[in-house]
C-alpha cells in the first residue's frame, strides 16, 4: 500500500534555490517555444530537454513532445 505524501517535506524541496532555478529554466523554455510558435496554449504538449538539464535551453537540446512521452514511466526506470 502506498504511503501518504509529506507535503511539508516536499515544500522544503520546492523552495530551495536550486529547484527554483530549474523551474525557471523549464518555464523559460516553454515561453520561448510559445513565442516562436512551436507550441500553443492548451495544446497538451511539453517542452522536453533532451539532456535532462532544464537550464540548457539551446534549440538543439529542446523538443516539443506529447505530455505522455515527456512524463512517461521511462523517467523512473
């Protein structure tokens, strides 16, 4: 049976400076893709960082993929 989530512990992680910078990098990639027309608001697509580094927003490292592919189980294997 699954254990209950400890939201207080999760919040401690989410408010760290390192996590804020990673989140900002992911948000910037999405904004850049919106501005260039690669994605649209509500299109159910994610901006995928090929090397897994959300701070690396070079065009060669960023791809637009479906949510299912980007958030799939392969990340946890």
